[in-house]
């Protein structure tokens, strides 16, 4: 049988339709699109459907192995039309969005870096060209040559001339940055709140305490001969005024006023760009380039208690200042901020701008520790209270009447009292003059300061316990241990704004205690000025003026007997004082006792500044020594 021919062999040429189609490498093919990194979905979005169909004519004429990147390969597709830029736009947008998100997430780092660069550039400019920064901020002390003023004293001399007669300034000077304008006010002196508003407008300087150069325009008296006969003709070249406004209590005002009066007594020395403060009552400068001592004045225009001289002596008589007999400045020339103004005014609302941290840094003893750092400020208060701020004749008569009556109730002989040693002069021990203990209870609108008495008044039992312990400690017989048989009966002066508190305290005192108050006095004049109810500052103005003045006189008499201030020879004075720090009476009572007596200094070395618990006579029972400093000269509001 002949062999059978193979049926699956063919010599014919196969056609593409008979076999699987081969994909040519053309730009319009799927493979060509792949090199452009586009998917079918993206091609649909571009509206290009050429990739779905092709013909033989569309196939390339070049060999299959020819590279599409060669020069002979014809350009086609999106690249040929330059549409590849449209493809890159979404990528760029996404990159920008990622950058913005990163910046928002790290905004603090970005701003901090930018601020650091700006500050670095400012430091360089301030070092290389300081006059450029002064011109930018509008400092008028920059000279025409472009250099800054040589010293701060030159700035002050522009406002405070060395002559006794003020220099008139023309109206165009109102555009000067050194001039304070009161053109929006129509009444003078300004209200206390308006002075506070003006202080908020003035940037505080961080140079020495008395830095600053802003001031109002001052006017001379062109023809003093036309003034009424007998009146002062020359305006004081420099004044410091304390304004009483009724915003705080009487003793709070007196505590602030004592520091202001001390500033008026100062003499300032400016040498070698360093500022030193000395007291004219103690010593003077060896090299003085500019004196700051000023005339001290009191303004009672808005005081809710009447006139200052209704209760106290005229401060101009007690502290004449460097220009006795000069005229007070016009009220429109008083300036609350800055303190370097020629006629500076301070009140309880603006005290926080002047008697804060900068005041402490300038007037505390920087070489002492703890309480000893405050001794210069303490002495300033004591000098002002004893020499400048003194009751007038009518109030002094009430104080003497109260002391005389209280002395008549004191038993005789006097008990032995621990000696009082002066720690500074080394004098021999002397008997302490104290004959009783004062107790002041503050109620009304003031509550305790310590955590134990937050939002509540101190219990009367705390006062009674402190009185018993202090009497036994201070009034020992011949220095022996105290007990009921050896210790004499307590003698106490009691004072409070609330008569209910006194009624609660008396039953808690030991038997045979001699207690005296204005309310139980035999003198009708003293009983009349005793406080009839708790003192609330916000309600005080609702009383009529006569009633407000009666209570003011009563407060002055109470304070005198509690502190021992303004005592005459042989008048009984306190051996101790028990009170709470929330009351300004407590703060100033320590001033009346004296530095060594109040804090127990003089019996041993006290360089560390810790209060002597064994010998102290100022007994504060609210914070009870757990807060440093244990004493403060005044309170700011």
C-alpha cells in the first residue's frame, strides 16, 4: 500500500486571519500606549479610541526590531501633538496639594523659622545700624545726622528742663512722638479710670525704673504779677501727686501713698549710664548729674471721704519738697504714665503700672535674703507714715482721748516684758514699751488669703488662740515659763469693722482680760465713730458724706491704737498686733511696731531673713508665715 500523504502540511503562505494576530509595535497599539503609561480608562477620558481598531495599512513599515526612539521612527500619538503637558498637570496639582497639607500640619515650625530669621536680621541691623531701627519706630531723639541720642538723661532733659521755669512748647509739637495728647478730654483732672486707660496706651520701658520721655505740653505763667496777692506765683518744676479716688479703703490708699511720698523725697544720680537711688533723708550723691526730688501733692477731687485736710495735715507742710511755696501745676498737665513725666500722678488704679516687679527690683536690697530684702521699702513707709502722713488736730485729739481712757483701765504695776535689742546700733537691752496687744478682725468684703480660709472669714477662735499664745509668750514674769499663776491678765485693744465679730471674740478671752473698744468707751465722741456694720467698699458710697467721714475718723483712731503710730510720750503703745494679711490695717501695723520689734530681730543673727517666731510682735494668722515674703508693704488692685 503506497504511503499516505501528510494532510497537515502546507506549503502555502498563511494569512493573518488564519492565525493569531500579532500586535505590531506602533504608537496606536496597546504596546505603543503602554510606553506612555496610560490605561484604557485614561484613554477613554481623553476620547481617543484609535487603540480599539487598526488595519494593515496602519502597521509600521519599518522592521519590527526598529526602535521607536530612533530618528526614523515617525512621531505620532499624544506626544506628536504636544498633549503630554495635559498629562503632567494632575501630577503637579497633587504635588502642590501635598506641599500645602505639609505646611498646614507644620505651620508652627514654618512661622517659628520665619520669625527666627527676621529676629536674626533685626539683631544684625541693630548692631550695625541702630539708628535705622530708631527711625522706623519713630523715635524723636534720633539726631539729624542719623545717630541715636547719647544717653537717657538727654531724653529727660528735653521734657524736664534744668531751669525752674517750664519751657512753653508750640502747638506744632503735638505731632511729636514724645508728646501725650489730651485733646479728646474736656475736664481735668481726668477720672481715675481715664488715667488708667492712658497708661494702657503707653508702652512700658524696660530700661532703668525712671526711663521714659513722653509728656504733655507745659505752659509758663506769662505774667505772674497779675495773679491775686498772696498766692504762689511759680509753678513747681517737678511734682508727684497721689490721687485719692475712693476705689479702695483708707488704709490701702495710705500704704500706696507712703511709697509715693518716699519717691518725692528721692535724689536720683545718673553716672556712667548706671542709675542709683538714694534717699535725701539719709545721704546725698557725690556726683549728681540730675536731681529727681519733687514736690509731693495730694489730689482729693474724686475722694468719697471729703477733703484730705478733714482728717490729716497738709502734706506740703509736713514735706515741703525742694521748692517750698511753689504752685501746683494745672490739672491738664498731670500725667499718670510714664512715671518720668514732669508732673506725675498715681492712684490705686494705676499703681500696678509702677509699683510692680520693676519697683521691687529697684528698691529692694539685692544683697539680702527673704524678709531682709524688703527693709528699704519698709523704711520708706515708716518715714512717710511718721513724718508726712499725720492726723490733723481734731483727729489727733480723738486718738489721745482713746489712749488716755485705755490707759486708765490698765492695771499697775506693769508686767515684765522681754527686752528689745536694736540689731543695728548695738545698744544695751531696754525694756519693751508695749503694754497691751492689739487685735484687728476684718470682715465685710475681705476674706482670707490662705487655702484654709478661701472665700470665708477667719474664725474668731483663731484670733482668741493667737492672743492667748502671744500674751503668754511676750509677757513672761522675769523670763520664766508662762503659766496661769505667773502671767498677768491680758490687756487687749479690739477693733473690727463688724461689731458682731467683737461680740463673738470677747467670750473666748481669758478671765480678767482688760478689753477696750471704741464702742464701749465712756466718751460719746469715741462711741460715735465706732463702726456700726461690716465694711463693704462697694456700698460705702451709698452712705451720706457725714456718715462716711465719721467712719473714716473711727478707722484712723483704731489704726493708731493698733499700731502705736502717732503716740506721744508716756502714751500706751502695743506690745504686739494680731491680724490677717487680707487687711491693709495688718500690713501697715507692722510699720508702726518698728522693724526689729515687728519681726523679732535683734535677739540673734538674722542674716537669712527668717522671722523670729519666739520674739516677733507682728502676729499674722491668715497665711501664718507659709508664704514668702511674710510681709508686704502694700496691695495693688
